[in-house]
C-alpha cells in the first residue's frame, strides 16, 4: 500500500500538489498528481481573484514570501495532512519505458497525504523500515525512468545535484537550493512535467481552451541534444569561465517561454504541447487553466473565451518580461560596477578575468565609450586566443566608433586563419539586428579535385549585403571563407580572405604521397593558425587535439597534445603546457611546427645480408 506524498521545502505553507505512485501489473506505474482545487473556492472576478491576477504569482525571497493569495485564503485552500482535501486529480498510466499510455482527469478528495521536506527523502529511501520507503522507491524509479525517456527524446534536462544546477522550462540554468539537492527534487520535477504535458494533450483532444506554455528558440540554436551535452560537459568540468560562457549562450539563443491560447510546442522540453496546471495557489495561469478544466468536467461552458485567455496571457507575459528586464539591468549594473572597480584598481585590463572583461567591453561597445587601452587589450586577447565569441561580436558588430577599425582588422585576421566561427558571428549579428540569418549560394567545379565557390549574403533593413565569392576544395571551407568575407564587409575593414586552391602538382587522390614539406609559416603567425592553414591547403590531415586540466582553480595547469599527419613527415605528435588552454594549445602547435621543419633524418641504405 502506498501513500500520497507532498514533497516540498521545510515549513512550506502553500502546498498545492501531492504525488501518489502505485505499481501496475506490467512493470509500469500509475501516477496521480493531486492538485488543490482552488477554483472551487475562489470566484473569477472577485476581489481576491483580481488581486491574484495583478500579482500573477507568488514570489519567494531569501527571508520573505509575497503570496499570490491572502494568507487566510491560502491556508483554507492548501493541501493538509489532517483533513479531506478537494483536488483535481491527473492520473497517468505509464509503461516501464516511461511512455505515457493513458490520462484521466477527475475531481477527487485527497485524504491523509503525508508532508515531507526534500532533505528527508534520501534517508527514507535508504531505510527499508521507513513507513514511506516503498512509496519513495516507486516514485524514484518512476522519476529516473521519465527523465531517461525525456533525455532520449532530446529534451534539455539537466540536474546537477552536487553543484546545485538544473534547467527550468525556459531552457535556462537555475540554482537549486541546498536542501533540495537530492532525488526528491527530481521526483517532484518529473511528476509535474508529466502531469502538465498530459493535461495539455487532454485539453487539445477535447477542444478545451486553456493557457498553453509555449517555448521557442532562435534560428541559430543548435539541436537540444547538443546543448544538453554541452551543459553536462561544462558543469562537470568545473571551469567557471566556460560555465559562464555557456549560460550567456543559452540566454542568447533561448526565447522566454510564453503563455498563449494556441499551442506551439515546447522547444526545451521537446514536447508538442505543455501547460502550467499544478500550482494554482502560486501561479495565476494555473488557476485559469484549472477553472477551464473543471468546467469541462462538469459539462459547463468554460468561464474564459479565447479572447479572455489572450488578454490574460498578454498581462502575464508582459509582467514577466518587465521582471526579466529589471533583473537583467540590475545584474548588468552590478557586474559593470564590480568590473569597473576591478579595472580601476588593477595594473591594467589584462588582470580582468573573462567574466569581468566581458561586461566592460560590452558597455563600451554599446555606449560608444572607446578607449585605446581597451582596444589594445582586445588585440592582446585575440592574439592569445582568449577572446570569447560574444566579445568578438561586440567589437565587430555592435561598436560603432571608427577607432575600433584596427582591432576589427586583427579580429578578422584571426577569424580568417580559422574561419569556423565566421557563420556563428554572422548569426549573432542577425539576432542583434533582427534580420534573417546568413545564406549561401554554392557552385562546384568538377575535379579532380573538385573546387567549390561560395557566396554569403544577408538581408538587412536597407537592402542586401554580400562578401566576395571564395573558392576552396571543401564546400564547408568555401562557405566559411565567404562568411568571413561578408563579415569583413559588414565591419568596414579590408577582406583578409582569399581562395584556397590545391596546387596542381599535388596528386589529388593522396597529397601525402608527395615528399615535399609544407612551407615555413610567415614570421609572427600564430602557431595554431599555421596548423589550421596547413590543413586547409592539404599539407596536413587528421589533426586531433586533446587538452587536460590539472591543479587548483586559482592556479590551473593545462596540457595540450596535438597529432597530425604531415605531408613528407607522416604522423607527428607534440605537447605543450601553460596556465591557460589557449596557451597550452599555442605551445603544442609551436612544438609540432618545430618537428615539421626540423632537419630531415639521414637516409640509411640497408643491403641484404647473405
């Protein structure tokens, strides 16, 4: 026999959901999520309802709470251990692989649920004699199965309960409070996601108008699976700068989730339909949807028309946007003040960490606050391969002061040497200016070897922009060079790119049959850029990098290894160490170049021995 559980923070007074898990006879589960029936006691249009609509949701501060409903009404409607509770019950039949087979939604009465704080869950799971061990074991097994199924379906589902990070339904990383960092948090989250998704599907099948929770992403956003893999890797690495960069990238590509009366799907959760329905004490959108569902169950006309839902959605979305803007501005002001203080007391800008340097550069580019020292630091960081992609975007596409031109030329030279970031930089520009992403026109001249010609174009408010056509033996490389050419045109600097055409003397079928070594790189060229150029021109192939980090956070040590097959030399490997990843890669590349251009070994003639 299992027991309905209300898992929440210690001391919670607004309990609006309970979870009841039971096994079925086929290795699956019955999951019932009981939701407090707030709609039964709070009339639409009443004074309390108007106040709740204005507030929109409950706000939790570090030491205070601003409830959506008055305290006396909240306590009347909250789920309680020692009294019968009127609920809206969402029951799911779930197969052993996590697939939801069936959904029932009914009015119900919840009796004798057990309240449990998050921090008590692990001990109960570990104690076979605990009265709720069986219930929690079933719930934990179900939650991990649902999570595995969502990840397999491509959802952006990340829980790092060691360091305290998780993804929310906007696809953003959020902090998980210390007492919640255990399996209890996953049980609650997975049960609520399953219930909200099932209710949305139930409403669509029955033409019940509700508020859907829709989520989209920018056109340049990578697949959700790739984002999830990146998040897992960055969180596990423990590198603060990489984590902060990933957070900024998520904020850049993920659109805020919206309430709407029409269904458009949920990108981060990878669901065709989603709703908010499990927290009617804390969110007004959930209360609105609950009223619609209960009216449908009772055979009544829903209280809200589609037009009413649109109006409520607009109010809630506008309030959420204004809160984000206020929070964002406060964070920017705080970060800028801290960075400005740090810069003022440091010997120079080189002492700033990447996270501290980024807001200083961003503010300068957006507000036209150019300085020679800042431009010089941009150039230094570019040469050291320490300038984040977003920082490059700021200088190339946001800054308007013509004095940035020398720094832009350096950045474009850096991109041209390894043009794989050119398309990303253009798409960041398109998002900044709300224009269409870059597009390519590509033709091919049959070989051997084949030669691709690519043109990059972008639609702007005042017409089209395009760069020079660029030729290369690989289609992707031709497009990257063309994108770099367009980037230079938009930045107002000379085009640093050119065509990459294989030498006619190089056998097309295998350039490594020729004993000729690649030419020595020009003086001053970055070693990594030299190796990249060798690959583009057919002098190197199968280039592989590996970087390992050791040492404490305040004094990390990076070791980089690079392996490549070099024409006339065969496979070579070199390594380098430094205090940064970029520095280690630079030293490894320099060591490999030394091997490539070292004096050839003497040839020893071996004769047969009779």
